[in-house]
């Protein structure tokens, strides 16, 4: 039992005098104890409860999620982009990205240097849903739009609980053990997320990743991502830390909004109506 552990002895490079001889790194050494024993890699996908059985090894049902993730999953499980009042919403977004006069196209060009050295492919749109309530880093709900081939920097998520659901297209998620300027010393876990698939993160699990639209010449990918601080989180760190485009430094990203969701939908409707008139 962990509560009975009173002493922990650690060696690094078979060195019993680690804290003395390696004093420069001692403040960066941390130990985390989970609630459950780790006997296998946890499944990255969540599937609806009525589709789950013990025969499925690649996914878990919502009932197995911790409470913050379970609540977030429920809130976005039925979220839809195309609605009866605007069934061409996704098509309008695609056109706005491809059209040099479209708002999406211009905003993506504007963000080319957002993560350090300019890179037009290291861009995506952040469309926020609802108010910023202080219960998460930035807004709790964010619709992210990834044109073909576009990607995020390697980044983490402020030790928050999180849910990611693909609404359109597909995404490649690369999960790393930690955020470092040497991310390739360990091979990441890679997983394709198809439309309607859902993945999750905990404060100490799946926190550091890179998201990419793997389709270079296909459609854009659109996801909804949602986050929540845990009750145990007394820090409420407001930033996402990321590896800059030059790969030489770790920087802070303030998760600001490119536009409110309702305003964005209205804007896409106006662009679409104008397109149909021409």
C-alpha cells in the first residue's frame, strides 16, 4: 500500500549520491502516484456506453472516465456543426479557407508567426463556444479548424482534464511523455482520430501532444476540444506551454479566441450567401 511507504530510494546512472553530485537537476525530479496500477497502456478512445463490451480493447466507455472528463464528454457527445438553419456550414468553412478573400484564409495568414518563427502550416483556427468562466485554461469549449496539412506545435494543456472529439475530417494525434526541447528522444504514441471519434486526457496522462491534419490534399479537419481544472488544482495555470517553431525554446501560449462560435457561424453564413449570389 502506498500509504505505508515511508522511504523511497532512487539511483540515477547507478549513482547513490544523486542529490549531491547532480544537484542541478534535483528540483526537476518529480514522482507521481496514480490511483490504479499501470498494467497496460490505457485506451485512447471513448465509445458510447451502449456500444461497449469487455471484448473491445481499443476504447473505454464514458462510465470509466474520471468525473470531470465524463461531464465534458457528455456535453459534446452530440455536438453538430451542420444544423437545419445552416446545413452548408462545413462547406462554407472549407470555401472560406480556400478563398483568398475569405475570413478563414486571412486569419490563418495572420497567425503564421503565432508560435515563433513564421510557418504558415503551423496554424489553426480557435473558435470559442460560450463564456470564459475561469474553470479551464482559456474557454472551456473550443472548436479548432485544421486546413489540410496544418498542425499545432508540441504542447501541453495546463494539467487540465480534457476531451477532444473530431467533428469533421480526421486528425493525427502524437502523444509525448513530456514537453522538452528534445521531444524526439522517445517515439510518440501516434493515433488517427476519425470523424466522431473521441479521445481524452487527465492532468498526468496524454497531456503533451501535437495535433495534425494528415490529409495534405483532402478536406479540413474540425474538432471540438474542452477542458476543465480538477478540484485538486489550486494553481489554475492559464497558459499552454509549447515547443516553439524553431525547436529551441519552450514558450507560453495564451489560449485566446479567434472569434466567438455564434459570431463565426453568422459570418460564414454571410460569406456563403454572398457566394451563392455571385
